[in-house]
């Protein structure tokens, strides 16, 4: 946190601070998908599965490459913490940090969810976002971030002086993945990872750079929709923070379920090709 400083600014401080930034990862090399074929592929699709994620719980579901899935707010404002794993290998999981580096702090239509090293390929592409009108507000807040991690009982324990709370998204996702896979709780826990914060409205304070949240603008009927590029297991927690207007890691907030639906299109989007794993040879400079 940049709250104070111990050192006097050099004479050219203003000049140094005045240098214009450059984008770290110019994404011109990444073909941004043409969304029209994805939109067209929705015509006549069949709903093949549906999961209701209860408040303060998580559920897993399967979605095959070439299918869509949609997360919808029902009953009341609620944020969701999303994990993705490759069905073939749980080690291939969503990489929130690299996705943030490539697409920015908050995701919307056309952005992809990338998998961890050494796979680093698109797991899913966002095909529709009913909250795309929100953009960035006057506080610097926006929805669907990849800057937070997931609420968890360890940080809660640290900050609350020893509290034990069992319905943080981390624990919800751990139980859900254990139930889905048959792994033990502790084995499953190791596969839970930093999330896409679906519907959550967050940013960084301009003065101190602190992570903030505010009441989500989501209302029942709002949705975020994805196209699966590889065979996936999804995990979604209906965060105990509810709309995240005040706190999480407690049962104080009003919480609501979330709906997940999986759709099978009649035909894959025109021109879509399932992505191969990353092309780096993994020699790391040694023969
Ligand atoms: Zn949470």
C-alpha cells in the first residue's frame, strides 16, 4: 500500500512519473475471436444439463468442448466464484493471473479464460455478458474480475483473530470438487484455484491501490455465457458475500442461488477449431 514514503523525490521525479505507460502484453498476436459464428451457433441449441448452486455452497458440472454454458442470477443479486479444470487432467486449470495480464482486470464478451502452464491455451471464451453496459464506474469498479482470489477460511482466520468459517468459496469449491471427483477433501483442495469473480463489482482504490468491492449491479435474469473450447469441469460457488456490498466470510449477507445451464448447439460455430496445448517445447534452454 502506497500510504507514506520515507524518501525525498529526486529532481526529475515529475518527468519520471510522467512517462506514458505501454501495454505489457500487446494482444495483436492473439486473434480476438469473431463473435458472430458463436452467436449464430446458439440458434436452435438444446439445453442438456442444469445445475442450481445453492446459496453459500458450490457445485461442479461437466461441459464438453463445443458446448456452451451460462451462469444466471436467479432470485436476487449474488456473485459467483468460478473455477475451471480440464476433464482430462485437473492440473490444467484456469490461470487467473495470466488471463488478467492478457485481457485486463475484468472480463467480458470476446475474452478467453486461459489454462495454467504448461498448457496455456483457451479453456473457454465468453460469448455473452448481459452486464456489459456497466463498463467502469466513477470509482474504477467493474464486473467479472480476475483480480481477486476467492474468499477463503485461512485469510478469514488471519484477519479475524482465529475465526473458523466453513462456507467461504474456497471451502465450498473444495467440497464440490471432492464430491464430483471422489478425491479426499485435502486432495481436492489442492486443485482449487484463483477464480473468475462472476458478477462481482470490484476495483482498486485510486489513492492507496487497495482492492475494493461494492454492491453488484447484477439482477435476476442477468447472465454470463461461455463457449467451452476443451472438455471442462466447471465449479461455481455462490459466495457467502451475496452481492458483496458489505462483507464475506460470514453468514451475515443475504445470499441467493445461481443457475448454471449447459447447451448443445446443432453444429459447432463456423470456423472454430479446438485449441491444442501450448507450443513451447519445454526444454527451457537445455538440450
Ligand atoms: Zn466468495
